[in-house]
């Protein structure tokens, strides 16, 4: 039965429980939201355990409760059956423009697509961001006799370097058979996927080519997938454009894994093939860059030898770093001069130019650059201020609005559901509803929502939302919350570390997501590995039984600050080196110190090979300044937190000398890159 013929009245649905909710709509609201939360828990538990009517006595006072649609959804889904199309349509009409209705509709659409029920699919369809449903929508149109257009309906789905859902394969097959997907379109996707080192997408696209071209494309996929083995046979390949592509894309991947092996292969293959400029430049750039990341002896020579067409922002950055590592100040200036205009405007490279000028005894040229950079509230801005003895420039903004606007945001239904899930401790669903709500709010409303979350102790939402735009970086109170203040301060001092640094680690590691879990299996606010948590807990005689214990904020902060203190003591107390080891591990830091331990700390940080660690250390140190200011109004100079390797460092005492923080002018608020986010 097509969906258009469903019963118009929701109360006709054969779910007596939902009828009861509708009839109870005039029940008096509970005096306390806490009562509703407990009744919601009880009702959901009863539904989950299959108690036919037990949930009803809890639902009578939930008619105005934000999570009521979730009770109705649980009733629809109870048992092993799936909701009927009639039920789905009625639910969507009852709860329009809600996350729960959207997800019910989309799960039903997927079921209809699997069964090729395109009539009902089209009747239920509304626009979706999901690639699989967008592909199914085009298949439904085809089934209805329509003809999708490649540029309008297919191109954005096709031109993805990553694999597309399996439901898209029939659409792409139709597009190929009907002349919508040309050889040029297919090769364009293959080249993008090869550049992105995604051999699965290359193979998937190759399946649509004619047999001869398919073989050539599969060779590209194989070269990207396993370059060491495949390219070892490349010397015997015919010199064709596609074979040259396979070699160049494979070498791009191989250089990342083993630059020396890639260089050896290139030495053997470089003269055997007639490379076009793009292919040759691709290889030369990759070998030069990845030779540089390990600071090989020939790295600078290779970077300098790159043709201008083979250079990019990455190679230009590495030319600066390699020259720095060699303490070749004149060459460093040359490398800085070769950067793009966008790079030259960045505080990082402006600061480094001034520092190199001081090394060349050109302080008069350096000082105005330092003064300019010092107007920014980030790692390099703080260091620049230290060099010229200026206070730090931090210009905080305050979120303000009239009561009507504040109440309108607080009453937004999706946001209310998000905050209610947060109050219940269901952080997964809380974030889902929050993200759904944010799509409907204006920029001003999102600022108010961030502040509302902050005032309700949901700190990570405020941090993420206000850190996403240059226009909101100066809302320091919300972006750098002093959560768990007494506990962080006490635990930090017990661990022998500065509370501002501990706060900075929490902020950089989890952004205050207490349930954060990384791909490396690190848990909680300070992102502790279970093995580390267990070891520290046993040594400190603190309770610990399983990894999920690390989601407890109090325990995580306690164990994390103790571990941070242990890390610091391995490096004479140095926060910047301990931060590097906290992120990358002790072994890599040991290698870097063995090669460049005599460097000034700011130069050393810039020459850290790992991009993640390089940026992490700068971010943590900048956050330390921000949190020091939030805690104490004045701050320990950032330079004081960066002793040279081997010099002892102790956390600042209460009476330590601190420097002032000022806002030099209102206009600087518009240009600050706050703390490097």
C-alpha cells in the first residue's frame, strides 16, 4: 500500500500505549524535572524488558517531557518486528523535523531500498545527507522512468576519494551504461583516489572500465596498496602514461613509508620512462619531503633542487625546518622568503623570521616583527611578547543577549532534548541531539547555545562550538572552563605539576569530553591508556578494576596528574618535553633529543618530525598560559616554561613572579588566533 493512503489520525494506530500518552496530554506537569527523569528511566526500562503495561504508570506525567518521542520510538520498536509504513508515517507526522523521526524515516528508506520498493521509497523520501540514501533516491527516480543528470545528481556522489556505499554501485553502473559516466570521469576519480592513497576506491572505479583500461587502473591500485613489492617489477613495464602514473603514485606512498627505499627505486626507474612534468614533480616532491621528515643528510639539497613547479606549501615548510635543524640561519631566511603569501602571514613563520634575525644580530629588523606577532594570543604571540618584554595580549569577549533571546534558545526543542540526555548521563545521544539542533540555529543563537551548555556544565559542547570559528575564539571563559577546579589544583600539586599545565593537557587531550576514547584506546579527560591507568593506580593505591573506570572524571584527573608528574621528572621537570612525550611517547622524543638536544626549545619544537606532536606541544603551552591567566589573572612567562634540555624546572610557587595580561585595542580582537586552534 502506498504511504499516501495511511490513516490520517495518529490515535488510530494500533498501539494503545501511544493512545494513552495522547489522552493524558492534559495531565498536570510534575513539580520537579528530577521526577520526570526517573519516570523516563523506569518507563524505558519497562519497555526494554517487555513488560506490556508497566511503563504506562510512569508515562502519565511525561507529556511535556523533552524525551517523550524516544518513549514512543521504543514502543514502535519493541519486539522483533519492524514498524509498519503506517506507523512510520504517523510517527514522522507527529514528531516532524526531529532527529528521532529523521532516523526512523531513513532506516525505513533503507529497508525499502533493499526490497526495491521504489514507490513507497519515493513517497517517504525527503532530502538526506547520507550518500547511500542519495544513491537510492536516484535509483528510485530511474525506476519511476526519470533520468538523473550526471552533473546535478551523480557527480558529487561519484567524485569521492574514499569508497562509496555498496548501494551506489547500481547507480554508477546505470550511469556508465547510459553514457552519464565517461572514461574521463572514471579516470578523474581514480587519480584522486590514488593521490589520496586509497587503493580500494581505485579498484572500485576500475571495475567500470573496459578490460584493457581496467588492467592499467588495477596496476595503479596495486602500486598504491603495496608499492615495495609491485614497483620492484616496474622496470619491465612498458612505458605508457598509465604505467608512469602507477609508478609515480606508488612512489608517493612508498616515500611516506620508507624514503630511502623510494629514492633507490627512483634512481633505477627515473631514466627508464618518459615522465610528464606532473608525474616527475610528484615523485621529486614526495622523496624530498619525506627525506626531510627524518632529517636525512641530503634533505636540504633535495628541497633546494626541486623545480618551482614541484614545490608546495609542505615542501616549503620543510625547507625551513631542515635549515633550522642545521642552524643555517641565512638559508632559513631564504626558505622563509620562498614561502607563499598565506604562509608568510602566519604567526609561526613571522615569529621564526624574527628569531632568525636575532641570531644574525639583526635585532632592529626583528623587533617590529615580534611586536606585531605579540598582538596575537597564541603560542608564537606569547613567545614574541617575551622576547620584547611586553605583556600578553588577550582580549576576552563576553556572551551577552537579552532574556527573550536566551529563553528562545533554551526552549529550542532539539537543544532541550540534548540537555536532557546530558542530565541523564547519556552522552552519546546528547551529542547527537546537540549536533542536530546546531544545524537549525543562527550564528548568534549558537553562541547562546554554547554558553547555555557551559552554564549547565556541559563543557565540551561549548569548547568545540566556540573553537570552530575565528569570530568566537575570544570567548575564553567558555572555551577554557575551570571545571573541577579544586580537584585539578589539588591533584596537580600532589603530582608535582603546575595546575595550569594539567588543565592545558585536559583541554588539548579531550576538550572536556569525559567519555572520550581515542583510536589508540586512550580513555577519558586526560586520555590515559588502560595499562598506564592500572600501573599508576596500583602504585598510588587508588581503585581501578577496568578501563571504563577511566571515564570517571575524578579518577582520571587523579591518575592523569600523577602520570604527568612522572613524565615531567623524566625530563628534569620540563613541561614542553614532557608534553611531547605525553603525545608521542618517550622513544621518539629520545631520538629527537639525541639529534638536536642543543637547539633552543622554540626551534626544537618547530623541528619535531610529527605534525601532530609539533602542534600539540605548541597548543598545550599556549593553553597553559590561558589557564594560568584564568586561574591567577597574571601569568608565568611562556619562555620560563621552556627551559633548555637538561636544565631543571620546578612548577611555579604561589609567590612566583608573573607578567601582566592586557587587551591592547579592540581591533586586535578581530585578528587574534586564540591559542592556535
